[in-house]
C-alpha cells in the first residue's frame, strides 16, 4: 500500500529498562496483523530484539524500526534500549519521530532514565503520550505512576484512561475520551464496550470535560463552539487535541498490559487519530537557520539517523525522508562531503525482515544498504536541494574511557579499522590515539556499551580486543624557585660539543612579578599545546652565550617539559630565566645547548619542590533518595569533594569533583549500588595539585610513565 505524508505517523518508544517497550511493540504488530503471534523477550523470538546479543542479554541494545498499518495509516515504530549506555539510540529515534511514546513500568513509576528522556523530549519539542504498562502485575500502582508522571512532566498530563477494580485483576479500562469502559476477556480477544460504572462515572466525566477544555483552548473557533454548545463534537475534539499535543500542551496517559495484550489497540487508534503526521509538525530548522517543510513535491532530502553493519549484508542506513520522494535508482549527493550515492535498494522493515519498495514519500522512514561514503548525521540531497543540511543530532559527552590492546601487532591495523567503522555508526563512541599516553583510547557511555563493542568486533571481524585501565594524563609543575647549571662536554674524536647553561626556574602566574636581580633582555610567554604556559626570560649579559643559541636552549627546555622529570607527563606554568653560561668558539652548537638546557632544567625542576597535577572531573549523579547514602559513601572513597546536593523532582542530584584516577569502573559500581536506578554525567573541570600523601604514594608505587 502506498501512503501520502498525511497518512504517516512516526513514533519512538522510550522507557527505562524493564518497562516493556519491546513487549508493547510485539502486541502492536500482532494486533495490526503484521505478525501472527506475540513474541517473548525471555524466549528470544521478538521482532525488534533480533540480534544475538539482545537475545542473549534479554534486553534491547540497538533501536529497531518496525511499521504497522492501522486503518489507512502507516505507523512507523522505533523501539529503543532502556539503559543509559545506549542513550544514543533513543536520541536518534527522537530526532526523526513525530511522537514519543513513553512506557512506564506500573510497579516503579517514573524512573531515572525517564528523567533523561524528558530532557531530550523538551529539546526536540516532541509531542508525547504515556503508556502505563504491566498493570497486570500484583505490585502495579496506577495512581502512584500517574502522580510520578505529573510531578515530572507537569499539570498538562491528563489521564485519558484509568483501570477499574484493578484489585480484582487488570481487565477493565475506563476511557474518558470516548466515555466507554473496555472489558477484556480472560482468554484474550477484542474487548467489549460497556457503560462506565456509576461509582467512577463522575471521575470519567471530569476528565472528559478537561479534555474538551484543552481542545477548546487551542483555537478561537473551537472556544466559541464550546461556549455556545457546552461541549465539542468528536471531530472538533480531535482537531483541538491534535493542536494541543503538537504544542506540548497536552500529555495523554493510557493503561496497558502488553504481556496480556490489553489496551494496545486503543493506543494505536489514538496515534492514528490524534498524534501528528509529519505535515502537522513545524517545518524543520536546517543547519543554516532556514526551514524545510515535509512536502512530497519538493526536491528530495533524506537524513541518515542511524547506521549499523551487519554480517553478510554490510552497512544498513536508516533514514527519514525530510522532503520530496526517494525512488530506487536515485542518485543523491551527500551534503557533508560532496560524494554522490546511488540508491540501489529501498526497504521498509520490521526488525530484521526487509521488504523492498520502489519509493518512499516525505515523512516516511526507510532503510537502504551499501552507501559508500555516508553515515549517521549525514544529509543526502537530490538536484535542486544543494546546500540543504538537516541539523545534526547532538549526542551526549562520553562518560568512561578504556585503553585498547590488540591481540597482536599484526592485528593492530585491522582492529583500528574496525573501531573506526563502529565510530562511524555510533557517534556516542569515539576512538583516538593519544601521543601523550602512547595508548589508543576509546570513549563511551558505560561498561555495557564497551562490552557490546567488544562483542561486535569479535562477531564482525573475528578480533579479540582487550581493554585495560588507561593511563592518566597528569601534569607536572613546581612550587618554589631553584637554580641549576649544567655543562655538556663531549671530546671523543672529531668535532667536539660544548655548552654550559645557568638557569633559574620558578612557578609562573600571570601576576607574579619579574625577577629584579636579573637583567632581562628578552621575554616570551609561550602558550603550551597541552595547557598552561612557559615564561621564557633571556637574561644574558656580556655575551657569555650568543643570542643565536636562544632557539636551541628553548627547544631543549621544551623537550624536557614534554616528558617531565617525575612521571614523564607534560610540565606547565613555569618561568625559566637563562642568566649565565659559557660557549666555545669551535665546539659549541645547537645540539650541545639543547642537551645542556634540557639537563639543567631537569636538575632544577627536582629541586623546586615539584608537584604532580591530576585531572579532576565534575560529576553529576542522579539517584533515588534510598540510594543516596551509599552513592555518597562510594564517592568519598574515591577522594571526591561533594560540592552540592539538590532535589530534582523525586530524585537526588549529587555534584562532586572527582580525580579521574578514581573514576575507573565507576559506571559499573554506580549501577550495582543503585540497582540500575541512576545516571551520571561528567566533564573535565580542570587540573589540581595532588596532596603530598597521594603524590608520594604514586611515586613510591613505582608508577612512572603515567601508569596508575
């Protein structure tokens, strides 16, 4: 069946791990006739969690694209993982969705991951509905879950449905929008429509009136009808609620048991009737500030929101058609690199099942394969749309890092290429070689994230990748003044080498006065590539060292500052004054003065009360009140300085400054302490001088060359 843009709905399913998103999708597929049986996560036979890793771990790792037909409308569904380690999958789904379906576990209510999803829902301005799931569970608490949603998302949350007599089992749902009660048979099947019982009729009427008022407030004409008639027709109510959802002035709530397939059809009916089509969403703002409307009669622009490499297939590119119509055989140009890409195949998919189609119109989601030079966050345009660039997805900062050890030198290049492929498909994962640490470092969202990367490298490329604790980029500096003189002399056959340098080093701060006992002839403030400064003073009087050796002396000092005397780390914020020395008319040359300056600097440095500076991260942890004490205790054991504690709705936010040396394994530790009900963010705060005790412990442990 072919669809126009107005008959398409794009919904992304969001929720904490264990909320039942995948199970909900299974019932949607079954109810719509897309499948003939409801898959089960535990049995590993669901449509969306089809990767071997997902079947093994019993939870989603990758987002999955599916679609159903409900009436004359195509509903695209993006099922996303619930763990913070895979938040990039949820963000990319939100980027291309027109509705967010937030699935809430009725046993738990709002959880930490929902808080994170709220931030992105607000950022994208995505219309949102809530599904309180697992109401069949004996510990389900609809009222608490509803109150949690209202606490987090505000007073625009209105329950369209509520369960009736849930103490006797979840099999009756009161629908305040349609003013009917759905009764489900124990053996499944379609629900019966019944009158709303008298004991909850007033509650239903009150909610219905709220919905009518919300709809009426969205348009002057609807408000006039409401005043004249005291209510709105079904058509006007639908129109008003569509407008309210589109402006995030209305967040509806539904009741569901995906396990027992109760309530799913009503959710799909609402998505079809009320949730916005791509045409009803605002025109998308482009990278240059212009806008692009999702119209099929415009030139074609597609946006790749996800890429994934599959064995025997190659790279799959998941895209949204932002304008025009994409057809098999089209040639589109990548706006990022100018490369042309031929679209040889277009698919609509349900998990791993692909069906080839000839074209997709503006607003629709699809998949193509084997694009040569196009990846996640790329825009591809047809002729006539040159310069169109869909705004890129902003992915979160990395949270943890590890060092990569290839199984052998011969596998190093192969492994590096494989990691680059992973990086291209997953922007929440990055790879870099650190010349400072002499290690290949990967950055990601958590330990589970890295576990998946390791398994994918093994599966796709048959390489066993070892991850080890990365070295730490310490910095070295000094805390007092010291002097040294060093003579370099070499007289062993051929031309000799001679240079003598007298120098003084002292800490450098911007407001530190210049030395008054030296005659400063030249002054240079060098901003170091790794941070901090070298303040270089040339104070030679009488020509004891010729000025032509200034460059060589600076080079020698810089060489030692790049490999500090204590740990081999970079040195910073040091003033060096060259005040005397000697040279030989024949044997003095640049290399001799480089060596003399380098050795003299090292000798003075060790006598200037040297200090090691360690990188400090600013950490924010969100957890529930019950776990807060354990989280604080763990942080204090990591030499953290707690800088603030705030309440964020029903959660506690802990802010702290933590040395990066103490952050190793924190992702796993926090998940264990809080039973997965937490999240954290971190970013580099700066460098701080170690305490004497910590520095001595570091040096006495024999940890040189940046080891920890």
